[in-house]
């Protein structure tokens, strides 16, 4: 022992990174090994998990296979009321797990106010808020209506939605048209400008895109996503390539079916001005793919990971419609000028459906630009993706990472591995102001909380 | 010595890789170090190079600065005869250094025959060939007329050309519209289908694009190239992102200025169907930038690297209009079904202007897909780019490699470093069939020959 300490100490540090940093700071040599203890779960649950391991692995392979064989195609559009199953005039869909008005965060309340104004059900934000608080309307998660919505994810009866059909299994998913960045409904803004834009999207963009899509015969979203991953997107926080490829696919049809040249040009301008347009196509593509993987008995694979700005909720293939939730965390982000983390709402939106399908944060090695804007390097992006293989059921057969020699992305999150290894999913995200009416204040990354995974694994056991 | 060989031998192998491979094959342990001897140059030249080192480095920094400050903007289009300086009805421009009919390779002869037919100067390929062989027309390198052309690079009087203005220094460069892949003029094909397509490009696409460009006020190509590098292109052999971004930039103007919806749609369809369309914009962008770096006294920085399918030629900033040439090599390539390296013509085209400006093979770490199709890995792509820093004057201030943490691409090739370090430029390229009339047979990579660099350095000294 004396002999050991007489020479310079060389340390292998396992677990807590601060120890490693201190050794280095005092001039020592230390090699850090990332390790976290497994999450605390009951002995009975652990025993059950070990007993069912073989069956669960088989069930997960079945769920993964359904996810992998999915063929999401954008086949058309329709108005929410006529298109989304169970939609009603007094029903407002929202992102994440179920929530009441009392518990809704600022940006979700703001988006609800905006949607009531957009539907013409109230004349002022104050009147809209009073109606919403009085119980005049019903609320339900998008996810329970085959729908997904980014950020607040509010969908009301008159909104046009994309229809994405999983042509392998025949199920469908729905999503509204992306409004752009800044002061927009999904970030909780509800000013006249927001409502006016939504009206233009309903009255001009929707009819033009619908006709173009009908003429096109459908657009293969799986193919576009695969290409976008080769072009620097992870199709959650970066959608420049996806938006470009979608424009290439739709523009000839848009031009050929337009009522006039100016209408076609104005729709192209709108999509052109919004590099996130494709997000509202990548999300329902993932939703349609994952819904086909639901209800495999005994499977611990996630079919949904969604946040309402208050709670973070997940659903497993093997636990039916049950939600497992925990408090949502505040993202690390690059904030717009004048805003800080104090202004940020906790994590919100259904967009984590992309991570659930092996994209977004799981494919971030394909999009190092995202990590760069929160101060990370291309190497960090690579490491985030590599770590996600630890909790994935398999590797994607179609979505690849060029920088990892075109290895398939880590696909299908196994809740049991999350709990066992203490590794939670890594998620890209936009950041909304915590108050209603403000809008987006930044973009960044966040880790899922562990709580919902522990509950889900106990629920499955 | 006896003692050394009594234990297992561990080798550090410097230089020839075959030795390393043999040691490993016999079960030995060997670490290979890449090293090549400097190219053989005369003692007097070496002395002169050493004496002028400081002045040369200053001159190279001046040339690099002019290249870096260039702001190439696509400002419009015109017909070659009215637009390219010194163009004439009986003049046919071609890729690479000067060459006579006798020495032209198959694909260049094929493209010349096609251009004569396209101009209506002959009725049959046989008649065209007879005219060409009889000295009825003049030939000159594109590069000597502020023009660049991919592959055979043949430009004749009636062809429409893009006009790219370097708004930093006011000089211009020109390039024809890209025809697509397969049986096309630039790969030496000259069938009716080829000539008919060129006529459509002149009569339908050119007027539509010209009007759109005028209305747009110009398109900043430096910006598009910088974005394309973040999206998996190196803008030589991969131009999918560049083509997508160009379409996004031009489509709204194209639609607004079109005579009718069908004309607009047909032009969008054509560009949409050809992921190499942007090559004919990245090339003149590089040409306009490099022409501004010409004639810096004493500079050993390349301002041109071009091949005519027979010879590989370079020009230095400090040696005026002199060409230094050597035989062109045959590329390593992925060949289309039914073709092999035996069918391949030696390296051809002005497209190595992209490498000369710090793009193409020099930026291949941004586009690992290209290396993959010749059997390489993403790591190989990274290593090719890293090696090019050894012979570059500097690093680009705008063009970045995401996978190298957004490091600027190696920019400005120093002929002296090429000769000193024995490292030749790495070039991406398409491959033409060696016979006239066939067309493209593959795509791949090639190294520049050393000969022209030795001659250039001796010429400079």
C-alpha cells in the first residue's frame, strides 16, 4: 500500500464524473468509465423479470419486427373532425399523457386558448380561458386518437391533418401542418398573428397540399427519413434535409394541380421558410410505425414516450393503454437572446415519438450540428448514439448513421434495459417559455426521467 | 541482435504497405506508418525553393486570402456565343489542358461529335467526325475562357450557360446546365436522345431558369455549398443536398415567372430527376473563386487542376497561363453492371476545380457515402481529408466538415508541399467509357499524378 502511494497515482474512476474531474484538476492521471447503478426496483419485480426474460426477449423481437416492417406513407390530408377517430367539436387533443386544465403548464394553456379562438368559440383570450377552466370542453391525449403533436400538440376540430398510413399493417396516424418557429400555437402563443396563420394554413395551404398529394399517389416517408439521415438530419430537431426532400417530392404535383401560379408559389414559400416543416411528417410516420407494435404480450418495448409539459409519460407494448408517468425535466438548451433556463418550461410534446422509433436523439450522431449548439462536439454526438444501443432492442434495417459506417440506428427502447443499466433515453427538443402566450425560447437536449420506466417495469411484471 | 530475434518481433513499418501486410499475414505484429519519399526534383530547384520559402509562403497566403474572400453568386444565364469571352461559332471548348483532335480520347471525341450535331453543322456522326478531324473547327480549354465543364466539358456556341459572378473581385465564370446521368454528351454519348435533350434544355429550361434567376436577384452559391457540406455532399460526386437547396431557392421564382404551370413543372421535374444538377453550379463557383487568386507572383498555390481524358494539367497562381501536364490515371470506381476497369477512360473533366478550391475529395469526410461505394469506410473518408491538410495552404473559413467538429476544409493546394511530402491530391470523379458514344460506366476516386506537380515546381523555381 505504501509502495502504491509512493509513485504517482493513476486512477480508473467508475461512476461519478466529479471525482474524475477533481483528480485531473489536482494534476492526477484519471480515466473515467461511465457507469450508473441500476434503478431501484422491488426484489419481487426483479425476480419476475428474470423468470420472464426469454419470453420477454421474444416478445420484444416481435414488437421490433412490427416496428421495422412498418411502411409509413403520406397518403392524403383531411380536416380533424372528419378524419381523426373519435374527434369531436368540443374535444381538444394535447401532447403527452392525460392531464386536466388545473395541471396544464403555461404553454399548453396558451395553445388551448389559441385553439378556442381559432375555432371561433370565444372572442378574447380571457373568454377562452374562462371557458376552458369552467369545463366547457373535453381534453384527451393525441396519442389516444392515433395522433401526435409537437410541443403543446393541441389539435382542434377544424385543423387540417396529414394522414399517414402504415402500408404494412394498414393502421393510420395523424398530425397537423407545422406552423414554423417563434410565436406559434404549439409553443403556447395565441396572438392574432398566430390565429391568422392557422386560418391561412386551413384555407390556402391545406387545399393545395391535399390536391397535390392526391395527384402524387402518396409519398413514402420511410424513404425520405432514410435519405434525410444521410443528409445531417435526425428528423426531430433538425429537419432541413427532410423538408428539402419533401419539397422536391411535392412541388411538381403542387404546381401541376394548383389553381394558379401565385397560390402554388405562396405554399412553396411557406414550406421553404420553415426547415421544421418535415417534423410534422416524421412524427406521424413514427407514430404509425409504433402503433403497429402495440399489444405484444409481455413486451417491454416502448410504443410511446410523450410529455405534456408537466408529466413525462410512456407506454409499453405489453401493458396496453396504461400510462406510466413522472415529472418532466427542464432541457439543456441554446436560448434565444434575452432568455435563460429560468424562462424554460419543462420538456413538452409528442415529438419524442421519434426517439421511440430510433430517430431524434437516438440518431444524433447523424446530426452533430445539434450537439454543437449546446456546446458539444461531433464526438459527443457519436457517444450519445452509441450509448442508446445499450437500451435498444435492435438496430434499424433502414435508418443509418453515415459516421458510424452506416450502422443502423438503435431502435426500439427496452424499458427493462433502461432500468437495469440506469441509462435513460436521450431526447432532442425545442423549448417553450413557461408562460402562456410567449412562444419558443430555445432548442436543446434532455434526458428522460427514470421514474416512468421504473413504474412501467413494475407494471409489466 | 540475437537477443532481439529470440523474442516475437514487433515491427513499425514505414512506407510500403505491402511489407506490413506480409508481416501480419505471417502472424507478426506490425504498425504501419504512412510515408512516401519526396518526389525527385533537381538540386538547383530544391535550393531555389528553400531560398524563396518566406516569399512563397507570403504569396500563398495572399492567393489563399483572395480565394477565401471570393463571393460567388449565380446572377443569370446567357447563350455561350454572347456570354463567354472569346467564344466563336467555330470554337469548341473542352475540359482539361490544351489538346488536338489526334490526341483526344474516345469520350471527348464523342462529345465533340454530339456538339457538332447539336449545332446543326453536320447531319450524321460520320460527317461530324470528318469535319472535326479535317481541322474545320478550333479547340480550346474551357479554363482559358473563364469556363469549366464536367467530364468532356464540351461547350459550343448555342449552349446556354450559367453566369457566376465573384462579387468580391468582380470576375465571372461560366458553365453549361447539367444534363443528368447515363447517356449524356459530357460522357461522350451523341445519339439523337442526347441532342434532343440538349435542345430541350436550350429551348425550354434555359428561358424558364433565366427569368427565374433575374427575378430572384441572384443566388449565393457559397452559402448553398456551405450548407450542402453540412448535409452529406462534397459537391463533386455527391450533389443531392446542393441540388435540393438550389431547387428550394429557385422554385418560388420559377413558378412566379413561368409562362404556364406545365412549363414550370417540367423544369422542376428535370432538375428533380438529376441529383448532379448542382455540380454545374459548384464548379463555376470554384472557378470564379480561383480565377481571383491567379497571378500572385511567386505563389505555388494551384488555381486549376483539370483533365482532358489524356493529360492531367495544373496551373499555379505564380506561373501565369502555363500548363504543367502528365498522363491522366484511370480511377478506382464502382462500375455499372456489365462494365469493368478495362472499359474506363483515364480521368477526365474540369470538375477537379472543386478539389482545387477545398471541396470534392478534400471535403470527402463530409460525404462518407462516396467512399463506401468504392469499398471504403467512414474512417477512410476522414483519413483522406486529414491527409489533404498536409498539402493545403490553409483551412476554409466557410466550408466545414461536421464529423471533424466543423473544422474548415483543407483549402488551397500548395504544389511545393505536394512534391516535398509525396502526397498527391485526392479527387472524386465520374468514369466515362473509353470509346466515343457510350457514356458513363461508373463513379469513383482517383489520385492526381505526381508528374505535373514536379514540372510546375520546376517551372516556378
